[in-house]
C-alpha cells in the first residue's frame, strides 16, 4: 500500500520471484488486477514465462503472493516509522499519517495503496485473496494498536480510550478517505481524516 512513499520502500534485489512481484505491483497499481495479463508483467520484468509458473501455480496464487509481499514490506516500514527515535509517541504516529496523506494525494501511481486498489476488485473474485487482504489489514491494525496502547499507558492519549477500538476506527476512516480521494482527486477527505484523528486522540 505504499502509503509511506517510495523513499521508504525496502527493495529485495537479485531475486527473480521478487523481481516479478515488484514489477507487477507497479503495473497493477495503475491498471488493477484483472486488467493486467501475465505477458505484460513478464515482459516488463524481463523474465521468461516459465519463471512465472516456477514460482506461482496460477494468477490467483500470484495475487495472494503479491499481497503477502506487500503487507510484509508495509509492516516492516510501519515498524520502522513507529520505533522509538527519541520523539514522543504522538509525533511518530502523526508522522505516519502525514506520510499517508501526502502519498495518497500525490500523482505518483507507485505510491498508491494496494489495499484500496484491489479490495473492491478481487474480494468478489477470489476468496483466498480476500482472506489475504483481511489478514494483512488485521496485522496493520494490530501493529498500530500496540503503539496506541503504549501512548495511552504513557499518558499521551486519553486514558479512557480502548486502544483496539479507537485504532480500528481510525484505520477504517483513513482507508475510506483514501478511496474518496481517488474519486474527488483532492486532499479534502484525507485532511479531514487527519483532523478527526487528532481530535479522537486529543491531539488538537
């Protein structure tokens, strides 16, 4: 979902499987999953067709692998963004959401959110891809929940907040705002999500 921008992307060079996944992600972010043929991906990746079927039994299995790889990279970057760097918890959390706002309102396709791009398209086509999306978003929420819980424990966020509930509310709001940003092509929905996040966490 690269809502944190290209500058934070972890690359894994020298791996044909990874080369296919990385190439496909950029293409699929622009065109969607069903509209992209395997030949287009393989030509752009510079690998023969046999290489694809060596790593993936079908396009559906490839889609699952693409999402799993995406979430693995996303979670690694999320942990990096939120780790203790001497600043307070609220500052690190707002840095994460500001990067989300900036990347999802930019014109760069490679920065866009794969969850938002594929959710409506593939969940009715593939149960395994739907489950992979759910598991991945659950992992993101769990990571953010641990961080918010730490902020509550340290007194940076209101003590009465339930970390799991408030984190889920905020995450769902940002996913919805990202979708509406694609519709409106303005920053308005994401700016409102940022304002609502600050208000919910008493950071205004």
